[in-house]
């Protein structure tokens, strides 16, 4: 990590100094790109996740917007019945 070696005389010394010492590791460990150094096999690359956007109240929202479960789709007759078609 490029940090100088550090040694602690006792376990008690380690426990007392650790809250200060761990910040040196956090600063050195931060990467700008978490895929830095990863060898991709093709042209596909991970995208950037943008912040969640606000949906105005005047826009109708689907039922899964509030609960995360698509109740309307689950209760649909097409989930319970297999359509039978004729040979025609």
C-alpha cells in the first residue's frame, strides 16, 4: 500500500491506536474506478448509475412503484390460465 511498516508493542497499544491508524489505509485504498485493472474480454463495459430521479405526482405510477411487487401482473388471468389455440 506504500505505507511505512508499523508495529505495536502490545495488543492494548494496537487497540488504542487502531482508530487513528485505519484512516491511513482508507485513504490509500480508494480507487477512482472499481474496475481499474480488470481485463474485460469484449467491448461491453459497466455503466454509470445516476442518482434516482423524482417522478412528479401528475404522472400515473404503476402498482409496483409503491411496494416493489407487480400485484396487477401477479393477479392477471394470464398468469393462471394457459391459452389454448386451435390448429387454425
